[in-house]
C-alpha cells in the first residue's frame, strides 16, 4: 500500500478530530501499518490554537485506552497539498472545507467520516462541546467504527 496521509477535521480541534487522530493511529499501529500512514487533525476555527484537547475528551479517551497529545491548529490551504484525504465530522465542517478547497482535486480529497459508519442512519459525529458525558462516549463509539471501516476501505482500494 502506498503511504497515505489523512487529516481529520472538526470545528475546534479539541474534541472530535484529535480523538479521531488517536483512534486511527491506534488502529494502524495494531495492524502494524504505522509506517504506511501519516495521521493528523486540525480545526476549522483557530479559537483553541495550541491548546491540548478538552479535559472531558481527554478523560473519556483515557478511560477507553487512548492518550490525546495533539495541540490544536487550524486547517490551512497547505493541508490540501499535504494530505490525501481530509475527513470532516459533520456537514458544517464539510461545507467549510469545500470553501477552503481551491481546486477540484482539493475538493475530491474531502470525505465525511459518516460515509464509513456501519450504521447508515447516522450521518455525522455530534459536537460534544456543549453537552454531557454521553456525548463524549458517543464520539468515541462512532469514531472507532468509522476509522476501522476507513482502514478496511483503503485496503480494498489497493487490492
Ligand atoms: P470540536 O468541539 O469541534 O469537536 O473540537 C468544539 C470545540 C470547541 C468549540 C466548539 C466545538 N467552541 O465553540 O469553542
């Protein structure tokens, strides 16, 4: 498999996308594929630039066996050159990414994480920032499923 680079994107880059980054890194590590991937995350906004993930996301992640060590950063136009796939968490992220994409090739790199969910009735990863504990667990449940299926789909592509 050719080395693939994947950027996960949410609004603030302190909850969903750093969680997706950690989950995807663990999955590819468990499959001994770390050398074949570059995984990162970024936010549409720059409000939390440089910050570690939200404490609540960190705690829920830790309870499920993940350590979050990403520092928030904003998506830039260079990301469209550097990454093969740019994966948003909800429609608002996708719309913002489409606005940032300057060429058709850039646009074609954009995907919804929900496209990889087993349950086709769920079409986004709900923003947990203003909600309770359940929302953070749901983020992890959805992203574990989506990231596992994403890796499978990349394998199928290269078969
Ligand atoms: P995220 O969650 O997009 O999953 O990182 C949010 C984090 C911060 C804000 C909104 C959503 N905020 O408005 O500051």
